[in-house]
């Protein structure tokens, strides 16, 4: 239990980190709950007084003396007004609760996505996106539900019971109030015991759902291959088989949930039956007034809905705790660690070397290179070559801090980045990856993504024209700020590559790293773009097999030769 509380606190801290107004909404809800509890307990008592006022006066002399008959109309109006206020507060409470759940859900989604993006590359690659997406959404929703269950179902119900016990103890007698409290407390305790003593039935259900989501995302990503091989009927049959398997695995879970709810229902019904019979008995033998009977009946009936709601929420509480645990597991993985050290302008001028490898040992693909020495000099174009799968892209990861060398020393200009890569380096470099990415926002946002440099519409259109992409605006009849979510999926591979290169160049980097930047382009377009890069960027490190890349390169880093030499040594 202690571990579960720690996990809940950790999730709450994440929520607070990503939502500064979270506590203010919580306090508003707490105040509303106090008012609703007060009116829920007070209204039946007010109704009791109204009924007793109209009963035989010789039973209630003190009340009859206090209330004048001509005030009964005012008393009735007050009761109706109080009921209206109570229901109005409930509506406001429901609205505020929806807003809080929205805030919690959004904050936890934000925290989960940011955490995933901050993981080390090796841990990111080990995650199945379908499973991660399911755990992220389920965990984000779970925290809001747990907060709702604890603070706005269990706690208010407990205080409502205590308020009712106080009124009953003072109005009828202490013994009746104690009985009412014992039965109510037993109902709450039974819900908790049944929930936390039963076997975990949610992990299996969540695991089955994760596997189903994993399969769906995998097939959606492979839809082109499925169409090429005309295997849609085979895949549909496989999907149907997995759906049936999911139904079988979750059927037992739903049965157990239903049994738990039936147990809760029986005990709440027993609580209702006992006190209704007791109330009738006491009324029959004139231990109750008419008002007392209405008061107790109203309390009992009014408690059944909160008790059933509380029981059902507590039963699902264990599932939400499991969801939080699965959500938080991603936060235990290893994260990227960046420093904030920066070079002064004078230090940058003094260094003519962009990167310096000094007696470095590092992994390249499946092999290890030892005693590697290389200076990447500013103002040159470096071409990286080697056979397919040798690890050329892996080498680029060392240049941007994604991977760390095993031994030796690595410098960016005069700044050592052997152990800690500085975030400030990203102000000077830009990277174009092997897989071109277009985001579902506007074309402008795609072009100026992650840069603080301001560009006018004319400047951006000039870049699009220079890269033969102006037709994207004209053909689709859009402007730079229009959303391209519905059309960007139709962009060709070459169009996506050119957009990615423009995005990198708009950062105005001093050093540009490119991984097969023109693989989807014809030779003429490829040559044109490489010349633009050559003209606009001081230092270039590029993986490419294009003839033009070889022609413009000042130096070639051939890992075939380097590995052969390393193996001979």
C-alpha cells in the first residue's frame, strides 16, 4: 500500500509540474463539496422540521412555540430555495470536475510525451508505439479518476455519513446514530477490503488491449506493403483471431468485476433494508415522529446512490492504480543528459576544428572501433561512406550527443563533450535525418520549426521556389498558415526531403549534418540542392552515395577502410 501511495504522489507531482492552476481548481471543488455536503445533510432536517410543524402540536411544544403558522409558507419557500441552491451547486461542481479531469488528462499526456522524447535512443527504440500509446492514454485518464474517487466520492461520502450521524444522534438518540454510523462504515470498509484483497484482474485485461493496439498500429503502418502483396484478407483473418483472443482474455475480467459489484449491491441493499425496517418499527411504537421517519428515510435513500457509486469506483480503483504503475514505468528508464556549457565568441574563433576525436573507442553498428582519431575542420565538406548496415548513421549519433563514446575524448570546437553534450551546440548545428518528416501543422510551422529566426512570407516563398516547392501552395490552394493535415500525406518522398532540408537551412547553422538527404531525388534536383547547401553552410558532414556529393566533398570518411584497418591492428 505504501508503494501505491508513493506512485500516486509521484503522478500528482507530474500533474502539478505541467499545470500551474491545478490546485486552484481543486480548492474550488473542495469548497463546493463542503457546501453540497452541508445542504445534503441540512435539507432533510429542514424538511423534518416542516413536517413536524404540521403534526400534532402537543408532541412538539417547543417547536410549535417557535414557529408561527403564518411562517410555514416562508419555511416551505426556504426549503424549495435551498433545494434549488443545492442542485445548482451540484451542476457547477460537475462542470468544475470536468474541467479538472480535462486539465489532469492534458497535463499527464504532456508529461508522458515529453518524458518519452527525453529518453535515450536505445530505450525509445525498445518501446512498442502501440503499447506506449495505450499506457499513456490509460495512465493519463487514471490519475483524474483516482483523484475523483478519493477526494470527490470517498471523502465526501464519509463526511456526509458523519454529518448524518451527528443530526440523527441529536434529533433521535445517540444509540440510533451509532448504529447508523456502524452500518455505513461497514459498507465503506467492505468496499475497500473487497477491492484490495482480490486478485489483480486488470493487468491481464490491459495487457490484452495493449497487444491488440500493437497489432492495429503495426498493420496501419504496413498498409502499403499489405496492398502490394494483396494480403488484406489474410491480415483481416489474423486480426479477427486476435479480436477473439482479446474477448476470451477479457471475459473473465468482466465476470469478476460483475461479481464484485453484486457483492457491493447486496450489502448496500441490506443496509437500506435494515434501517428502513428499523425506522418503520420505531415509528409504529411512537419512538419516531413523522418528521423523524422522513428524515431517516431521506438519509438512507440519499446514501444508497453515493454508496453504490463509491463501491463501483473503489472496485475500479485497483485498475487505475495498475494503469498509473504502467504509465510511470517509462519515467524509470534512462534519460538524455545535456549540459548547458557554451563557448565564448573568442573561443569559437580560436578553434578551426568543429569536431575532434582523440584516441576514441566507440561502437559502429555491430563492431567496435578503437584508437580512432579524426579532426573535422571548419569550412570543409565531409562525405561519409561505407557499405550498407556498417553504422554510418550511428556515427552521426555521436556528433549530436545521442550516443556516448566508450573511451577517449571528443570535442566540439574547444568544448569537451565526451561525457556531457551541451544543449548550446544545437544553436550552431542542424540535422537532416534519413527519414524526412512533415508535421500535421501549417507549412510555415514545418519550415521554421525549432528556430527563433523570423522570416517573412516572401522569404519563405522564395525558399520554396528555390527548391521547386512553390507548387505545394498553388496546387493545393493554400497559404503558408493553412493547416496541411489533410494533404501532407500526399507529398512525395522528394518533396518531404526538400522541406526537411529547407527547415535545416532556415536555422542558419554553422555546421550541417545530413543523412542521405537526396536519396528520393533525381540527379538534376540532387545536384542543385547540394550546390545550394555548399553555398550557404560553412561546414557539412554528409552521408550520401550521390556522384555530385563525391565531387563537392573536400574529404571522404570511408568506414570500410577504417574498419579493415582497425581489424588488422
